[in-house]
C-alpha cells in the first residue's frame, strides 16, 4: 500500500469470507471495494491539483488537511487501521500478556474492558469509530464522530479501532450495533495491537 499520493487500497491478509459468521462476505467485499475505494478515489481527486500535498505521507496529510480533504483522507486512514485490526475469528481471542496486564491494571479485568468498549461504542451517536488507545501510559476506549481520529500526533497511541458506520454492519445486524460489536471481538487482531503498542505500524510514520 502506498503511503503517499496517489493512494491505493491495502492488500488484505485475508479473504472477504474470512470473518464469517460475524461479518458476511458480501459486507466485507462491498465495504472494501465500494466504501473504502470511494474514499481513496476522492482523496486522490482532491490532491490531483494540489502539489503541496502530493509528496507527504498520509499521516502528515491528516495534520494539514481541512474540510472535504480531511474527511476523505481520514476515512482512508481509519479504514486501513480497521482492516488490520481484524483477523479471522478465533476461539478465546484474548490479548498477549503485555496488553492483558495493562487491561487488568486499567479496567480491572478483560470483561470490564469489553463492557466499557461496547458502552462507548453504543453511545456514539450516528457514524463514527471506537478506539482502544494508550494515552499517558494508560489504556482508554474513546469514540470519534464521522472521520475523526484520536490525536496520535499529540501522544495518543492507537492500538485498535472498530468501524461504527452503518455500512460496516447494517446488512448483517440491521441496527443492532451491540451484537455486531460482540461478534467483532472474536475477530480482533491482538498481534497488530501489540505491533502498534511497540510503534512498529508504518502507517503512523509522519515522514
């Protein structure tokens, strides 16, 4: 995946039917080939005649973009993070020991963390995202509306993100966002969360 203009879709490390039964092949395929592709196409179209944005990394672009350009490029960024926040479902899908220790320290136990994540995600009105972040040494679940992103430049370290836009779940769950979230927990890629904790996910590179 290119981190500079012209942007493209990431190559997914799994097939569209890999998240079943929690997310259907139809939802995954259309989400990737229509929704995400649209954000990439619109971002490239907006930058086409703005050379000042063409030779900078996507992460840096997000610190400079305003209005429509921010909305489209941030949605591209957020979707990349989301695709790689998942892997094919596994039984007893729990974090590695380092992250689990932090969850127990900051939430009491793993179930408390899940309950807090669901509560935050359900309280997000309309479209948005729910994030697991590390901020000043402490884990927290936060939501953003529309294309919003936690301030990773200002010190928040993003570990996971869940898409709360209806196109991520409506055809599989209609309006039952909580049931979608419960299924999504089976697909969380905790190994990627560990990579992000260590600062090794290249999408956050500003330069």
